[in-house]
C-alpha cells in the first residue's frame, strides 16, 4: 500500500502576523513530501510513526464524537490500517517550519474523511474556510493551537492568499524565471525548532501595549506590503519592504532567532546582500532569505547551505 504524495509548504509571509489578522501567503514546496504506507519490514521510524498514528486515531475518534457536523471519518478502515502497520513515510523535516504535521493531516483527511471537499470542485471561500477549520481541529493534536493553513496548503497543493482570518483564497503567483538573479531561499539553522514555546512567547508579548503597537504599525504593515508586492511582481518594492520587515523581526522577535544567526541577520541588512525572515514560528529550523542577487548571497553566506525555493 502506498498513498498519494502530500508536499511541504512555505509561509512566505505572515508568520505571527496572521494571528493578528495580517495578510499571509503560503506556497507548496515540492522538495519534501510524505505519503501513507505499509511495509513488510518496517524501519524503526516506521514503527514510531505507526505508534503516533495510533494515538492520533484515538484523537480523531474523539473529535468526530464531539463535532460530527465538522468532520467524520471511516474510522473502521483507519483503525484497521493502523493495526496492520500503516505509517507516514515522510522526507519533511520536523520542527523546520515547512509543515511536517500538515502533510500528515492532509493525507489522513484525503484517505479517510467521509463527504470530503476535493481540489477538483469549485473552491468557494466557504469551502476553503470549512476545510481550514477542519484542518485546524485535526492538526491541533500535534502542536496545540493550529490555524489549519499548513494542511490546507498541502492538501490543495496551490498557493493560498490569507487576507484575514475569515477571508482566504486560492491565488496565482508570478511565474518563476530560472535564469533570474533574484531568489527566495532557505537557510538551515541546524537546530530543531519547537512551535509551542515560540508561540507562547509571542502570546505573552501581546500583553504589552508597546509590542501590540509595533505589530500594527510596523510588522503587519510591512507584511501586508510584501504580500501585495510579491503577488503583483513588484520586486523593487518587495525588497524595500522585506528589508524593513527583516529589521523589525531582528529588533522585536529576537527569541525566535537562534543566537548564532543574529550577526548574519544584521550583516544582510547592512550589506543588502540578502534579507532574512522567520520561516514558520522560528526558534530553529529553516530561516527564509530573500536576495536580489543569488550569487552574491551565496558568497556572503558561503559557510551555509542554501536551498533555492523560488527564482525571479
């Protein structure tokens, strides 16, 4: 048995901001993927994944009992498959901000949800919001409060524009140009990030009036501008606003940036070789980079491995 592949995702803009109703833009990232599988000779990872799926099945059983109007599953088939060794075979790194639990949730919904919304139908705003809500509840098992965006992105495999909490739409993004000098890249921090503690720090900071003002007047403002610039292909403004966003994050989101990256974060701002921002909740995992000249960024970050996500 081998199910369809579900891909990782990258939230290009909107991490933390979407909690405060900023815009956001999430794109599928096909470099990593995962699928439900069974194997005659399971590896240690497969056995661990199967044990996790057992616990997850119990959670979904309870979810269906509590909210049957939200989502129902073919629990008999799911339990049977888990009993006979099904696991999630995934290359998506965990704790890296690229949606490892999102792909698993998407795979489970795709295979076991009854009366499911599919990517082939006309995806109205209502359907997208319903799916997001279902996925939010399904993913909460893995890291507390979930927005449901990661599984939504993985399930539909199309870019998603978040206008606000209750307003999301499928969107198109400018076509890549593989000979372009500009690029979005991932920088591996080499540290596994934990989502929950980072979100807790943010929620704690929100109690501070000054922090809330900074979010509204700077963080959300620049995030929204970046989304608009990117979607309209206005790369000059995009870099101006990404630089501003990078500065705000360095000044006000320090705990989310691993300490050994504070220096190279500042270096990018000083030299304009590249601008860094958080990828997901931070604290480790990947850091997202934007550059107008990929070769210059590579030279400047020669001690690090860059993974190019998008070229223009």
